[in-house]
């Protein structure tokens, strides 16, 4: 199973990275995610580990994942250590002035599960794609809202000065 | 006069008389009981196979998601680590979909690596074709097996109501009925482990359960032979009228909802030397309240 969704956010990559690089914010914008808990000493960066769960129909599926790629502010990738086999990746690319294209990929499955595994992945795919789509829309809304808020605060400070 | 009748019957070469027949049936049933007892595997916790469970997760997920539209809540109430006694209400006859739905949710949530065992009736484990249950961590229900599992630091799922509760008639489907069995409380106190009540609804709508058949079971001495207090009678596909449910049945696709309640630490809540009767009343009451709430969410039988 491989699900990919992308969207364009009206904000610079560095601001987007503030959100996707911070595990504490995942529960606020990731759809279907019921747990994204830091279990390593360092909360972010290469080697950081999280316990993750995503609701897919009747079960919350996930396991322990580890960040295996951390290139600020363009790429963040993780892979599963225990639980269901999975890989995930955030790709953040600048598209003109204060515009960023964000892509979220998740691939996974259960090795050795045969035909039933193949069928389960096909049936689960629309649910996972829906979660990715919603997650990106929520990320876009929150990042752009945050940007508007900080600009307004800056204007207020300038007026006060 | 009765003796005379017996002599007369034998002399005429007719079929054996009633007492003789009863003795024959008794010997036959005892023979079957011995065979069944011999087939009960010795509990070996090492038979649980995490890789097998992981590989079969997609199949279980398909069944739970599409057929039973399973929904499991409150898994966060189960302690993250260490031994814990999960106490459930039992439904669905000899085919218990709520156990499957909960086992899938538990293993997906905590990972197949966390040791998790379930106690099952001896007959279930001795039936041919169900050997795979041992790979899931199902062991024969006995105090020693339960102790072994908890001492190994595992999560253990028990159904105190057992065969009595699982075969209750369909009009009692929203009733928690442990038949006064308190062994699970003594076990939790002895091992000093928390109890997490696990309440499920929908399982008793997977067939039309009509009667436990307790009187017939008593007449046939099933309790002494197989530890069976019941000989259930139900209407279920593909058999139609189903007596005994020994071969299982095809469950109707009832929506199954399961909820795990907050953990109960017995000595913290009931004192250092708690009364098992008080604990029993408390646990069955909170489970019944939850079952009532879950039942109230259902609008139609089977559909949910």
C-alpha cells in the first residue's frame, strides 16, 4: 500500500517545517492519528523515536517508528521498528515567494500476510488517503492562520511603536 | 416385577433394556470425555507466536472491519506495561466474535510483541482445526495457567461467565452474568495485578440463542464429564436448529462494540484485605452500566 497526497501552503518552508518537525503538534493536525508520543531521549532529529497509532476502520494500527532522514527544512522520513511495517516521508519544497509545496507519503503493509494482506491493504488505502488529505488541509489551515496571526501581531507592535 | 420384565426382554432377544442402555450411554460418554481430556494441550506459553499473529492481522482486520464493523474504545485505559487481568463479558456462543475483535485491537494497539493470553474452555482447545488459537496465546482455562501467564508479566483476558454467560438467551443479551464466579478476583489479589473490565455488545446477536439447556446438561452429566453446565439450543446458520453448538456456527454480521474501562487496583480501592463479594458487586455493576450505555447506542438488532 502506498498513499501520497500533496498541497500548496502560502508560507515559507521554514514555517511549515516548524510544524512537521515538531512531534508535539502532530495530534493537532494529523487526521486519524491517535498517538504520536516521543519515546527517545531526543524529541526531534535523526534517530528520534515515536510510538504512533492511526485509526483505520476497526483498529488503531501503528507501532514504534524511528526518524531515518532529517534534512531541515526539506525532508523528514521515518520507518517502523516494531508493529506494522511502514515508511513515511514529508517532502517540503519552495515554490516561489512564500509558497511551499508539501507532500506526505505513507507506504506499508504486513510482510508474509499473503492474499488477505494484499486485500486488506487495498481496502485500507482509501481510509489512509483520506487521513493524509485531511492532515494536509489541517496543516495548511493552521500554518497559514499562524502566519496571519504573527503578521497582525507585528503590525500591532509597529503601530504601538 | 421390573426384574421380571428385564429377564423377559433378554430372553426374547429384544434390544437391551433401559438400565443397560443407560450404562452403555454412560460408558460411551465417559469414553468421549477421556478422549477430549487427552486432547487438551498442556499450557505452554511459548506456543504464542508473535510473527504468526502479525501475519494474520490483515485477515482478522478484514473480518473485524467489514463483517462485524468492530469498534474498540478505551484501550488507553489498559496499563502500558506489566501484567493485567482483562475481565470481559462473554457473548456469541462457541463462536465469539467479540474476542476476535478485541484481540485484533489489542495486538494492533500494543504491538504483537506484548505478551497477551486468553483463557478458553477445554472443549474449544481440544476441537480439531482450532490449534491456531494456541499461536494467538489461547490457553486452557485453569487457575494454574492464569497464574503462569500473569507471573510472566502478560496481559490475560478471562471471561468469568464462561459457558454459562456465552450461551444466555438472546433476550438477556444486554446482561452481564458471571453466575457468581469470583475466581478472577482471588487471582488478581493473589498476583496483585489490576483488573480492567472489558465490556462488549453485539456478540449475542450473532445467532438466535434460545436456551442454555441447563436441565438437559445436568441429566447428561455434562458438567462432570466436560465441565459443561449447559447444552445450548439456538437457531443459527448453517444448521438451523443448533443443539450444543459443538461445531460452531456461521455468526450473523452483528456490529460489535467493545469498551475497556479504567483499571481497578483492588487493594488501593478496597483496602489491604478486601472482600471479594464487594469487589464482585462493584465490577459487575460498572460493567452492567457500561453495557446498558453501549446497548442504548444500538438502534436495531444485528445492524447496530
